[in-house]
C-alpha cells in the first residue's frame, strides 16, 4: 500500500486539467506533465535528481477503473 505525501496529494487534488496525460508529483506539486511517461519521468528527474518521483496517468472522464 502506497502511503506518501504525493499519493495523498494525487487523491485529493483537482487534476482534471491533466486528463489523459502523465504527471509527476513531488511533494504537493505537479512538476512535469505530458503524453509520454518516459519523457515526463526523465524531465522530472533532470529538474529534481535528489527527489523520488511519483508518476501517475490521469484518467479521462468517464473511464471506469476496477
């Protein structure tokens, strides 16, 4: 079970403007976003090499996740 500040932010924040995109969250901030997971992670790691990135894909409205 993931229990981190980033995961809590992911659950509570309004990330609807990133629908269908990958986001990297560090702390309580989205630091990188885009349509390619590898590029998004690489960009975040380049900006913040000392931090551990939290990567998520924001689902589009109407998608059910089971």
